[in-house]
């Protein structure tokens, strides 16, 4: 009989492409991952993965096993969510994924307060610019600036974040004030990478500074702010982070700056679990309390 744990390790290697990355995801030693793969291949009597200089790739048999293992994974995770939802104790792990800026400046303080109220709850806060799957239990809760369309999630809007265009006084001293009517020729833009860029921000920048050159791209909001402060160029930044920074100046623009919704998502099978419900409430209250700075009216 196949061991589900062996399949779980196989899935991690197939998705990550290396033993090291799979071990990091599973939080075990690399040797354990390799041993589990060998155990599965021995029990099936077939090689599932080829080792190449670029990493592990699936064999034909491995692709068949992957397809079936993913179906098994969905069922196992469904059982875990169903049983976990009956847990009546305010204790256990809650995994929360969000962007780096929200993690550091919104959620970390509120989870410190939550831990004071419920010391049995362990929050694993995972800043990640990319969307992770709540259905696959990569996280329990997601706080995002883009609404999730997964059908098995409960999603609600909990607030807004206002943005603006910023540059350092030093940069403006060297390059002058941007000519927005002409598309900002002679200026440099610093933006988020395409795979993490928020559509309203990207569209706004493309209309506002069509003739500016691209100076830097990053997946980190905080790196973007630091680069702008250092004189790297023009950047679209969250006002609650950039307005108080003495090294940055918000520029008046002919097009209204974007305001982005903050969305809170949880899997429908997990929303009633007490520890997850407590974390959801803490997040919503934290965002509500910060509303005047997250989305200033002036």
C-alpha cells in the first residue's frame, strides 16, 4: 500500500524541481526528501524523476503518478479541512500570506496583540508577492490587493490603500520636475515586476509617464521605496509608507492616483475554525483601525 507521505514528498520535488527546495518547503532535511523519493520509486518499481543539471524532471511514469497524486492531495486536504474545522480550541498554527509591506506594517503588530490575547495561537506570517493556494493548504488566510477568483474561497473587502507618485528631492534636483503632458521624457521609472504588479498601478504609470525610461523592477514594495529615497527615479508607492518619509516628495499628477482594495480570503472549509476566525477578526480590525493612514482623504 502506498504511503501518502511518500506521495507528498514526490509532489514537492516535482513542483520545486530540486531536493533542496522541496526540503525547504516541507521543513525537513534534504536527505529525508531523497530517501522518501527512493522509497516511493522502489515500492512502485519504476523511476519517477530524472536528475538533470537543471533539476529534477518527470518521466512518463512520473507524469502519470503526478496527475493521480494531485487528485489524492485534493481529497486528503479536504478531509483535513473538514476535521480541522471542528477544532474548538483557540490554539494551533495559522498560516497567513500577504505582501511584504502589509506583513511588516499592518499584520505583524496586530498578530503580536493577538498572541497576547491567545498565546496558544501560533501565526506563521509569510510575506510573498506571488499568490499561493489556500485550497492546497499553502496558507490558511490570504491578504491581497487583488481579489481572488477561486470558487472555494470566502473573500471580502476590508479596506483600501491609496497610492501616489514619489521621487526624492535629490533626484528631482538633477532631473527637474516631470512633464506629465509630454509623458515624462528624461525621467526614470521604477516599478514592480509584471508578475506582481497591480493592474491599476501599472495602467496609471503607463498613461502618466509613457516616455520615461525603465530604471528598475522589483518584486518588493519596500525595495521600491528604498530605491526611490536613494534617488533612483519615479515610483508609485503606498501613501501610508511614503508620505511620512522625509526623503520622498509626493508629486501632483494630472491623473488621479490609484486606490487599491484590500481583500481578505479564507477557504470556506476553514473559516469556522476558532483560531482562524480569531486571526481573521484581528486582521480586519487592524486594517479598519489604520484606515485614515492607509487611505488618506487629502
